[in-house]
């Protein structure tokens, strides 16, 4: 009976990890030949960037959205880690106090809700700024960035080589934004 609460906690953590995957990853989106697998390479990523046709104003607005509530988001994420560590430590006890574990899980879930709501609010705001086609492209680039990073190819796939000097600064800003969305 005591382990049921711990099992629920593990299942909640596993489900929370799955929420990080944007729901539109598998959607066709903007019709620019999205693939479901693999790392595209720097030339293709740069072409996707160019097709986004972002202005300085677009990037300013995206950065403003991502900066809003950043402190609250960071605090909530840190609190989740603290409660997860507490539960892990409590479970090391041969006879853990299930009430304390349940309390820690409840508090962690409250912070998890805060994190998710901030993320969803950001996604809605970014979608409004960019419009549907560019939003789908951003989701695709986030997925590519995640895959590239997992494969150790991020620096190669998201290289700024071949971009005009005025594009390099915008591209760098976009990469920072993508990292925050990831």
C-alpha cells in the first residue's frame, strides 16, 4: 500500500517528461517538406530560418514573451527538483513516511502545474505573434534542435556558416529563443 504512492509519483514524473514534446511534432505543418526522422544538416536548417522571414520586431516580441515570468518559471522548476530529491531520499528509508511523500508529491505537482501553464501561455503568445505557418516551422526547428543535440550534432546542424552578416545576429537570437522553447 505504501509503495502505491511512490509508484504514482514515478508515473506522474514520467508523464510530465512526455509533456515536454510539443504536440505538433508529427503534424505536417507548413508544407515545406518536413521529415519525421533525422538531423537535417546546416544548409536545410538555414533555409528553414530564411523561410521564417523573421523581422527584428518579431524577434523582440518573441524574446519579450519568453522573458515574461522567467523568474517564476525558474523558481517553480527548482522547487520541483527539490521535492523530487526529497521524495527520492524518503524512499531510501526502509519504512518511508508515506504521508510526507504524498505531501511532497502534492507540492511538486502544484509547481508542475505552474510550469506547464507558463509554457502553454508562452506557446499561445508565440503562435499569435508568428501565425500558424511560422509557428509550425518553429515547432519543427525545436524538434530538429532536440534531435541534433541528442546526436551531438547541434553545432553542425545549426551553424551560421553561409548566412549573410545581417542574418547571423538574427539567427543567433533565434537559436537562443529555440533553446528557451526546448
